[in-house]
C-alpha cells in the first residue's frame, strides 16, 4: 500500500469534483471548489473520520469494498478504479467477473434523478445502486448478500421479493426473469449466469419447470404495476438506458402526469 500516493490521488479527485456532479447542492457558504471530505465519505457510505484518516496517510488499510465505494463516490472510470486498488494494496478487480463498477456517465445521470425512482442493474439482475425514491418504492435491493443479490434468484427463493408486484402478475414475471437469465446464460454459460442457473435448479422446482420450457425473448412491458405497502397499487412506465461497455442498464420509473399513480409517486418521500 502506498499511503502517500493513495492520499494524493483521492485528494486530487475529490478537489476536481463539484457538488453538482454528484447531485449535491452547492450552498451559499462554499468558498472553494471541489467536494468536502465529509461529502465524499457520505457518498461512499463510510464515516468522515475514516475517510479523513486515509487522506492523512494513517489508519487501517482500506478493504476492497471500501475502495470500490470510493471509486463510485468519486465517479472513477475503470482505469482510475484499477489505479486506486493498486495504491490501496489490492489486486485490480477482474473486469469480466466483477461487474459492480458503474461508469462515471451513468453515475452522473443517476445523480440528476435524485427525486425520481431510478436504479442501475447489472446484466445478471443485480441492483448496484438506487435513488432514495427507488428504495421507498421497491425496498433496498442492494442489501442482499451472496446469490440473493440477483433478482431472479430472490424471485424463486425469497417470498418477500414478490410483494412489490400484484399477485396476478407473478407468473409473467417469473417467466420474464427466467428468459432474461437464459439469454445471459447462452451468451456466457461459464459466467455468473451459470452459477445462478445451477443454484436455482438445485432448490427451486418452479424455476426448473419454467427453465425447461426454453422461453427466450420475453421482456418486461414499458408499463408495469407495483404494489406498495402504504400507497397501494401504482402503474408506472419504465424507461431504460443501456451501457454497452459495462453491460449495465439504468431503469427510470415515471407516471402519467395528474394520474393517481403520479400523485402517489409524490408521496414516496414521505413514506
């Protein structure tokens, strides 16, 4: 670990960022450019004291998870992220198997959607990042460990994963999730998709039955129904933006203006 270079690199990137770049208000009392240490710490999900000690060249060696969080907070590209890992004394993440890094462009777009339900997902259905309204609508989908991080796995193994949809839509969603997994599996059977398929075949008869049907090409409709515990049913439109370099997709949920669902979306911040 090169403490001096790590501290200099983080400081340089922090000072090059502006509050607007990460969806933060500038405020009238800000006299210098760049982000404050406590702002970077909050974006990375760590304490301000922990981050300050890194920039001060003291404290423990940052873990891979901490470095990955800092890379996201500072909107680093892949080359910059790899450089950060080397300075922190860790091997660079494998770009083929590890797909939790979000491109700076995607991060900037998501930051501009702070008041809208939006989320970034990997090609295997892992939720990488959500706006606060998306958490209010769908729950925190980034909290799951291990294989449960993938939506298709939770769908067939965790009953609570289905509660965000009306019960009448369960069969269709199961078929769509399975078809999307098959597409990823066909493209790269030795990837994470293969691990998900093997795990589900071993524990879910429902998944095994749908998998045997070999359905392909099924996709979610632009208009989807959601079931919220406090707001009831919402009918939302889902717009997608695909990042081919990272094989990730940005989902943005909106409602028709003046509709009941639109009014319910305005209440998400309260609940």
